[in-house]
C-alpha cells in the first residue's frame, strides 16, 4: 500500500521511507526541491525495486494544498499511509524580535501541517481506512526559553494530532504522533548536543515505520525520551524557570 511523504528531503523521512520500500510499498516523495526528490526516487527505484513518484509540495502554499491532495490520490488511488515530516527550527532569538521568523516557525510546524492534514484526513475518513503519522517533537512537551517558538508550535501539533486521532478512530483511520529527541540531521548540525543522546535518522526512521505498521498512538524516539521528558515535565515551574534550558 502506497506511502505519501511530505518533507521528503529530510534524512528522517528518507530513513522511514527506506523501511517501507524494503517491504515493497510504493512511495510518493513530496517536497519543495523536486530535483533532489527525483534523485532520491531514482535511488529507491534501483535499490528497492519499488515504484517511486515525486510531487512538488510547499507547506506554506495553503492555496494549493487541495489540488496537491487531489493529485496524489489520483495518481495513487490505493494511497494508505501519509507521513508528515516537514518542519522548521528557525532561530529563537531572531523570532523574539522579528515576527516574520516567529510566523515562519509557527506556520511551518503547525499551520502548514493542519492545512494539508485536514485534506488527507477527509479522504481517508471517507474511505474508512488509512494511517497518518505526524512528526512533532519532545520540544512540545515543555516550553523552554531557548526554543519556545518552535516548541509551542510542536505542542500545538501534538494536541492537534491527538484530537485528529480521536476524531478518525471511529472511521478506522490511525493517527500516530511522533516525538523524536535529538536526531543527527541538518536541523541540529553544529549544535552543542550531548553525543550520547543524539540518535541516527536510521534508528528514528525504523521506529517510525514500526509504529505506523503497528497502528500506535504516540511514540517517543528513541524510547528513552519518554523517561527524559517525564523527568523534565515533573520539575516544578519555580525551579524550571531558573534553569538555563
Ligand atoms: N533533528 C532533530 O533533532 C529533530 C528533533 C525532533 C523533531 N524533529 C522534527 O523532525 C522533522 C524532520 O526534521 P529534520 O531533522 O530532518 O530536519 P531538516 O533536515 O531541516 O528537514 C526539514 C525538512 O522540512 C522541509 N520543509 C521545511 N519547510 C517546508 C515547507 N514550507 N514546505 C515543504 N517542506 C518544508 C525541508 O524541505 P527542504 O529540503 O525543501 O528545505 C526539509 O526536507 C521536523 O518536523 C522536525 O521538527 C527533528
């Protein structure tokens, strides 16, 4: 059953897709960089012997989302899996003084997902089958001074995916919320992160694939982030606000 990936240039997207391709699923890679997507699709075609297609998709071009979703369901009528990967970390400091940056962070991580997801959800709901997986972040579990613009958009996204899951449950459509910790991708390159806590896109991609196939509700990836965030969330606000996090 085919998989649609939004934000397919991401290394996490490619790693998750590789698991689907290995299992024989057709893939539609969607994103802004069609040239790069064509290279990825060509590579998958040769490596996994599966049919791979590419489509242009810009999360911020809301006006074209309906046409995009109609197109993908037309070219792939059996489409059953949608993985929403795109996101934008941005710069917290810049976002505090420049609303254009704050707006981009909010729109890229929240509004863009809602716009595309509602259209995909409606199609799956009418077919009474399908599976949507949305990449949120552990950053959405607690607001921190160092990245609360991004974190708050991801918090909204986690709540959105939770509500969508509740709505679609009765139609037999699954919605998975994915909360990665630190992952070694261009988004985190150059950041002073604790090496032991930085996972590979391959590990995160495998976790995403397994959770989608099993129809899970929420995953932390790697799993130990569930424990880390349990501790982080339990710190009283009076103490937390004094920490340089
Ligand atoms: N890396 C981490 O530590 C980490 C941790 C937690 C959650 N996440 C989440 O995991 C997801 C993947 O991130 P990543 O680490 O792979 O980061 P990345 O390498 O920066 O990839 C982000 C992807 O989002 C796409 N994108 C951004 N804005 C877009 C737009 N307007 N329309 C379409 N695509 C757009 C980018 O497309 P282009 O190639 O066109 O720029 C890129 O492919 C994101 O949702 C991120 O928030 C990452």
